């Protein structure tokens, strides 16, 4: 499944990795009833959220934002490579992968079950803060879960070791600028993309539950490493894009994953782009 949105000079395709099963109970500071008031009825709190990846061509480069979940996660996930092929894109033709962060639904898809590169000709671009956090040795007292993520994230990068480009905050590459937006992870990154006429911000996991966190940006989720910083980053970004013509592309925003943020009397709402 893919949809394409034209923004400025670019055609940005949204390729789905599938849908992640998650629970509104992972929203912090919101009762089940309040959450269901926003998302609609759920099955005992469980809902599915989209997992989007974005692809565009700039000159001779074929640039993808994030790389999906790969194999071994939920059965509804891991479909990015087949969806790329269905859309006429050979994963081997991807030349660059810009990562928003290294969580499993964004970076585990870099490697296959054998640990080989799914994108054998791609260079990885990763913010220096996110890279340092996950590649440093585990500090003493770290949770087993975090250490396991650290080990997996390091494995994801192994086949790309000689083609990882570590980028500094604000360093523009081909019109794509990484902006640190820490909170969800230490080096969570928004990619600001100059499309040649308009600006697009690929905001990664700034929002997980669009129906909850766009109207109520104060609601953090248990996936955030630092909920308060994530909250501040979300508020600041929503405020910024709602006051400008900047479009947003979100890893977990509803189809087509791209649109505008509109300020409302109480919060914000997402207006999907029309293709
Ligand atoms: Zn995510």
C-alpha cells in the first residue's frame, strides 16, 4: 500500500509497514473512557495505529525516512519491503535512509532475519545524539529491556557500518535538516525537508495516537523515554507548524500520513493532505 502526495517539487510516497496493535491505556494521564471519547470504541483498550515510511526522489538519490519493523514483530507489521516492491521500488534502489530514531518500528526493518541489510545500497543518516545514546555501553542499573533494545539497535547498524553518516543538529544534507526533538528518545529527530517551494517536517513519533495527542498534546505515552520532554517537544512543534504553512509527515498519522496541523480553540487537529 502506498499513496503519493505532491509537496513543492517533490512527490512524497507514504509506504506502509502495516499496523501496530497498541493500547490507549499506554496514554498517560487519560482514563480509558476519556481515551475512547477521542478515538472511538476500542476492544478492551486495544487499537491499531499505522506505521508509515516515506520515500522521495531528489536528483539521483532515492531517499526513505525510516525503515519499518522488519520480521519477528507483530504479524500485522513488517510489510514495508513487499509494499515497496508492489509499488515498483526495489529495496536495493534506495540510496539513503534518514532515521528519526532507533526504536524497533523505525529501524529493525534495516536488517532481515539473517542480519543482512534489507537496503544493501543505502547510506544511513542518523543524528549524532541518537547514535551515541544507543551505541554507547549500557550504564550500570539500566533496565534489561533498554539493554536489549540497545543490543538490537547496534545489530541493526552492523551491515551499514561503513556507510552510516552521523549528522549534527541543523546540518543540511540535500535540503534535509535534522532537528533534535528529544523526549521520545534521547536523540529523537524531526527531519525538515525543503521540497523546493514548501517545507515538510517528518516528525517521527512526535505523535503516536493522532486522535488523542493532536487535540491533547499534553498527553504523553509510555513509549516515551522522557515523557515531559516529549510533551514539551510536541507542544512546541504543533504550535510552530500550526502557525505556518509547514506540512507534517508522521510515522503514526492516519493516511496519507501527511497533512497540516490546524489550531483549534482547545488544541489542534490534523487535516490530511488531499492527493
Ligand atoms: Zn514509532
